[in-house]
C-alpha cells in the first residue's frame, strides 16, 4: 500500500474528470490510499473513483470544516492552512499524480519536484523533455497507473 497524492484543478474539464475517476478507481483497486485536497473538480472525481473501488481517500482540506469535503472522502482533515496545505499533501505522498493543470496544481507539482517526490503528469505541467527530474508525462489514466506502479517498484528496490 502506498499513499498517492492526486492534484488537479477544482474546475476541471470533462476529460480531466473522466481520467480522474478512472485513476481513482485504479488506485483503489490496487489498495493505495488516495490523498487529495478533498474538494471539487479533479479532487471529487478521483475520490469518487477510489470510493467506487472500496479505496480510502484522505482529504486535506484548506479550511476549518470537515463538512467542506466532497462526499467521497473517507478521512477529512481540515487544516485551516489554505493553499499551504499543498505542502502537506506532497509530503504525505509517495508519488503525486497531476491531472490537468491550474496554478494550485503547478505549486503542488513544483513542491513535489523540489522535494524529490516523483510526479506523473496527465495533461498537466511538464518542465521539458530534457529535464529528467521533472514530471513523467502520460496521456491516459491507464498510463498514469502504469507509471505509478513503475515508480513504486523502483522505490522498493
């Protein structure tokens, strides 16, 4: 079991929502704990997918109320930290997967890269193809799940 952070915009495209649901389902089926911001958009979609698979979802909420969490969060943690919760999410994760992109997503990806947490980017922020320290770019939820599997296997060696 690993803790997989999933980040993405709170106002997400239909493609991002569909991929986040599939990603969450795959993570839940693998027995991983999904860590997210606990609100809407990509966060709600990945939570829904994980919950459908019987998985555990930890929502690190920006505000002070557990009731702000989307209905698929298993454990709601109100941090009262606003965007600063992004650091908690990254530090709580063995791998971070970004789905889509927004400024908040970029901050989480940057924190993960800076702190050595591997990042898989599905239609998200990519530094450059020459930068081997940046996110691993993928184009589907299935590719994201395979990349997470590979990164976890590599880390256990």
